[in-house]
């Protein structure tokens, strides 16, 4: 296997630019059934194959656990809290230009801890979410020139907040995410950024035995590109599939994703889901193939009294 040679200018596909790789797109915040208490755990190992011309390189990392806790409170009111990775800032780049060899590694990201309220009103459902963003990232730059080696380490600390709200009426939903600010602390100075705003719409309906859905998101902001992305999904019984087109908020990066899902139910106890997806990310002549076999465990009614 050859080692891929990358210039630093094409490395943004590995989350080196901006806030990193956005992990919060097409996240379902409407629950539908608001009478069941749940704890949800997810693990998302990621396998990457990078390709430029005839050169290839493989990478692997695992996102932290994703957690969601949902508790029915009173007459259609549900309180939930959880944690998930919001921006992935991990990357791995090797560049070789004449006598200069450069190897750059980034590790870390921005986590999101959220609190959410959902309320059912007859044929409608409302939600409001407030999130605290936090996390650390570290970059290690290694240079080799002839027989000399130099290494530099840069550390970043992030904190911020973001809010979202939405309404679903019958089969149509709309939601907005905004008022997001992120403060990035570096060794010499601090910088505050406005996070991208998102306006989204969705249609979910059951056609005989099939569940079908269409989602559209318009993302815009002063510190990010304006992009339009969409997702179509379908499923029957315990099997589902989807396709998503996601142009990144970073310049000239486009992503195509195909996902599948299989759910196994354990009666009166839990649901286990295996959700593999395959993505192709493109920037110029650089291609990144990504495989993520997500594993999800949902424990149901762990706080409720069961009927005898």
C-alpha cells in the first residue's frame, strides 16, 4: 500500500479547517411517542480510506459514546438530556515536498451537552433544546528536513452554546437552530465565532407498509458557507435505508452518504440497532471513503412501573 501524499491545502477534508467536521446534521429531535422512558447509547467507529491519484492511505478512530436520556414528565411533556460529539477535529496528514517531510496529527473535538423539552399538543409536537458546547483539541506538527527534525504542539480549548426549536404538525415538521456562539481559547489569544444557523423542513409519512421521509436543511452564517442539503429515507418493519447529500459548510467539500439500518427488539426490555453507512467525500482530486458501522442500544421504560 502506498502512502498518500497530501499538501496542507487539501487537508480540510480531515477536519483541519474551521470548527471541524459537523456531526449534528439531520438529527431527529421529534420523538413521536412521548409516553416511553428511554436511555439510548450509541458507538460509532469510523474507518477511512483516502485516495489521491493512485495513492491510498487507511485511517481508523472511534467517536465517544453518544448518550440520550428521555423521561416523560406530565401529560405529553418529556424532558431529555444527552451528550454527543458536535464537531470532530481529528485528522491525520502526511505531506512530502522535495526535502521537506511533514506529518500533522489532530485529536479532539467539540462536545455538545443538551437539555430538551418536547410537548405534545393534540396533532402537534413542539420541542426546545439548549446546548452547552465544550471540548479540547491538540495539533502535533512534525517536520523533517534532511537529517533534522522539529516538532510543535498547539492546544485549543472550546466553549459555547447553541439553541434550537421546532414544530411538527401531522406529517410536516420545521425547525430552526441558531444563536450559536463558540469561543476558541489559544495560547496567545481568544477568538469568538458565530456558528452556522440551520432552517430545516421534513415530511414523514406511512404508505401502506412503508415509512418514507424527506428532509431538507438550509445552513447559513457569517463564518460559514451557505449550503443546502437533503436526505431521503425509507423503511419497512425492522429494515431501513437512506441517501443524503451534504455539502459541508467548509469550502468545496461535498459528501454523499448511503445508510442502512437493522433493528432487533427484545420484548419489554430494549432495542438493538446496527446502522452501517458508507460515505464519499470529495474536494478537488482528493477522495475520502468512509465506513461507519454504528451500534445503538435503547433501553425502554427503565424508570416506569410495568403493568402486570
